[in-house]
C-alpha cells in the first residue's frame, strides 16, 4: 500500500466519523439535489437540450485543433494576448510572469477550479505576490488554510458557527453575530478595499467562444466583475476543453449548467469578456491575457477518456454521489472531488498514485443519470480500474482475493453452496436485522451497521415464484 492510498483511506475514515462534517455536506447536497429535480421538471425540453449539449461538446472535442486556432485568431484580433501552457507548472509560471511584468503587489482572484488545478495561489505566494480570493466561499477556505471541498460550494464542509469563529479571528472588523447577513457584511468590509487596490485580476472561464474570441464567466455574487474590471490587467486561465463554437451554443450549455449546479433558472451574473478596454469604454483592463491550459487533456484524447472532456463543472455528480455525501471532498485528496475527481485525479496525478479513487465508487450510475452532458462516469471508472489491474498497481492481497473469488465464480454449484453457508454464518451475528460487528467486516461496522442477509437468496425467491406460476 502506498503512502497516498493510506492517506486517502485515513481521510475517508476520519470523514465518516465526523458527524458535523456529514451534517454540513448532507444539508447542502440534499438541497441542491431537490432544487435540481424541480428545475429539471420545469424544463420540459431537458432531454433534448441534454442531447444537444452532448453533441456540441463532442463536436468541439473531435475538432479541437480547429476551434483552438479559431479562438486564438479571434481573441488576438480583439486585443487579447493568448498564451499556451502544456503543463500546470508552465501555466502558473506564465501567470506569475505576467504579474511580475505588471509589478503587481496584490492580485484578486475569482473562483476558478482550473486555478486550483495548476496551483496558481501557491505559485503567487512563492513569488511574493498577495493573492486574495474574492468568492465568499473561497475567501472562507483561504482564511482557514484549506482546499475547496466542492467545485460549486468550496466551503460546504464548514458550519455557520465555524465561519463566525474564523471571521472573528481573521477580519479586522469581525461580524457581530452568526447571522448570515452579518457574516456576509464582514466579508464585504474585508474585501472591498482589496478589490479597488488590486494590480491584477485573475478569473477562470466557463466557456470560450470560438467565433468571437470572447470569454464567458458566470457567478452568483458579482465578485468576478469586481475582480476583472478595476485592475489594469486581467488574466484568464482556462482548460482547452472549454471551447464552444458560438454564443448560441454557449447559451444551450448555460441553461443546463445553472440548473444542474444550483437548481436556478439562470445565474445572477453572466459576463462576456472580449479583449481589453477600448478607447470609448467606461472601464475595463488595459491588458487582457488568456492562458490556454492542456495539463493532460490531450492525453485524455489519446487514452480513450475524451468523454470526460465534456464536463462543464456543474457539480451535479457529487451532489448525487453516495460516497461523496459520506466522506466529503477533502478525502479525495485532489483538486476535483467526487465521481469527476475519481476520473480526473488519476489523469493529472498519475493512476499509480491515485488508484484508490476509481475504487471509491459503488458504480450505482446515479452520477451518469444526472450529468447534463451525459458523461458515462461509471464506465470511465471501470476503465481506470481495468487499467490499474493490467498495469500491476493493485495490492497483492487484492489480486489474491480476486483469484480465490474467480475459482468459485467459475464453478456455479460450488459458488451457490458456499454462498448458502456464508449467508447462514453471517446471520448468526445479526440482531433485529442489523449487524453491529462481525469478523473481517470492521471497516464497514466501525461507523455503520451492516444489513443482515435475507433469509432466502434472490435465486431461491425466483425458483419459488416460478413454481407458484407453474413455469
């Protein structure tokens, strides 16, 4: 077992035992699940829109080189400067160099998972540049010295009481109570002057519009507009898969994005940035930089993982994931948690180092059902499991257990006979239909009861029904 695997398991065990964490996650995720269901029910054309969105993304992925060249040409024509980064390190280096050329002392950053992926906050800190997170949840996470636990609600693991205590110790003018309005006011007071004195603003991108060279950013707080407008320099970091052919295609995806993410009809702020400030513009940056990041994305095309490039980062898969809702985002150990993270982290960090993540899934398929662009996440996870097995990354004990199981599985009569005996033995440990402890089941029963096996197996029930029906 590698150190990383051990860390994942320890984090998962600690998370399962943390009742406060589970309550915070369940509160937000269940609300998001209910609101999404209502939003989708009120959109009668959802199924057709979902199919359309899937075709849009697949078309762009199949013609990625064409749309990248088209976007670069149109972005440059609008006055933007386009930079290409093959790796996370190269992307961060480009962003830091731009900040240094601008002689930046302070940088404001709106929420961007791509920025987290390339380690940009850490790179800015190493360069001696103050990086201020302006999204409210990211501001909380930054003050706490933590990583985001969700791609839409980065601080969903925090309770209101924890946030009040954090603001009380970190803000110059702390909140007077735990009321949400007071917490928001405290954050606004702390951030307002930093917005106005930043030398550089950094944002991500929800979509890159190929035929205009524009960048689309959606938020619910308006912090992105304050991040990108007052500073003289605006830097956009975006994955190369964010491309769409036109603004019409972007709006198809926008309608699905917000409903899948928060259950709303539309986000409060949807902004299209196209180049730097023009002579007659009232405001805007004097320099506009776009850093297009690969960081394993073209390798995903080569490895048959191109369907993951459809992802529009809505977070619906984790909101509906039974594993994520038990352990939260930090247990996954990477930038992206949940089912999407279980696919992406092995791509970014290497399958050998993160082979446990594809196994942290029940393969129930709920994530694929709710994905607005139809990503077959369970299929991709099975593909990673198979690759891990073929590459020899699985522990020897796992291989031994599978080999033993295979011997029984290839002999149906022996398999059924052993299953009957095992079922009877397991039932000896049950009380009122639940098992609180049993040898070799400690990882399960340590934090929850194990349901006792039914008195009759599925096959026995089927045979009984066939006899009753005379078949």
